[in-house]
């Protein structure tokens, strides 16, 4: 090996290492920018898992490109991406999500539970997220971590345009029939009375309906459990 080559090789190695260091610095900067968007205070049990999720997304060029295109609406675009991706998740992941939703509905107050059951409050745009966060903060840390893992999977599924695993109308009817029949006669009647008019139902009835649907769906055998988890993910 000539002296020139001996010099060039260290320079080449140094150049590669320098490039790697620049890339790592850029990656770190992107992570810190993402971390600054964390809406949860440092003392909240939601802060750390949300931070981990954002740091992973900050290193996904597809996600970063989408946020840049969204401009001032970037935060809402990121949220919508995760929401849209829920329907693309596999049934096993949707069952994990359903389990957490069930636990959240049990942890919050009846009025908050009713907001979750109705899918929001037309007079308070923040009521749904406030109720959800209130319940999440009361869960074991492992379940909170799992919730954000599901959100990350949903975002990735939407970015990848992962094909959904839809359930047919016949399967939906059969699965709901199985759920209803698993209840005592009086509860069957109450469920069938409240469910079609849940937006107008009392808080007590709306909350009872949500808790009952979640509980019975999780107790159902496969493949019914997965089918019901998919149905509830469409709401």
C-alpha cells in the first residue's frame, strides 16, 4: 500500500464517520423538536410514552414530510393519521385497544364515560379527549405504554397504506347477535332500547351501554372478539 493510499484510507474512514455523526446530530435535532410538541406535563404518566412515540415518528421521513406539508395544521394532521390508521390494524391489536378502552370507561366518571360512549359532546369539542386522557392516566403504566404503541402502529399502518381486515355485514350481525345473547333478558332489552338512541340517552344509560359492550365483546370467543373489536374501531 502506498503512502498516499495509507493517508487516503484514514481520511475516507473519517469522512464516513463524520457523515454518520452529522446524520445522528440531525436525527437528534428532529427528536428534540418532536419532543417539544409533547402536550403532557413531565409529571404525567402519559408524558414518557408519548415522548417515545414522537421520537420514533420524528425519524420516519414519511411522517416528517407529511407534517411539513401540513404547515400550521401539523399536529392535527399527525393525530388524524393515527385515527385513520386504526381501521387498518390487525384484529389482535384492535383487541388490545378494546381492552384499554374498556378499562378507561371503568376508570372515568359516569358523565365522562357517557361522553366516550357518544363519541363526544357537540357543545364541548375538548370533552372527548379530556375524558379519554382522564381515564388513561388512571391505568397501570404498562397499559398506557401499550396505548401509545397501538397509536404508533396505527400511524405506521396509515403511512404504509396497510390493507384493512374488514368484517362483512353478515359477520357483524352474527357477532352482535352473539354479544346480545350473552346478556340476561332484561339487559338485552335495555341494550336494544338505549343503543339506537345513545346520543339522547341519559349519562347512566349511555355509560352502562359502553361498559357492557366492551365487557361482553372481550369475553366473546374468537373470531367474534376480533370482529367486534374491528366494529368498535370504526366508531
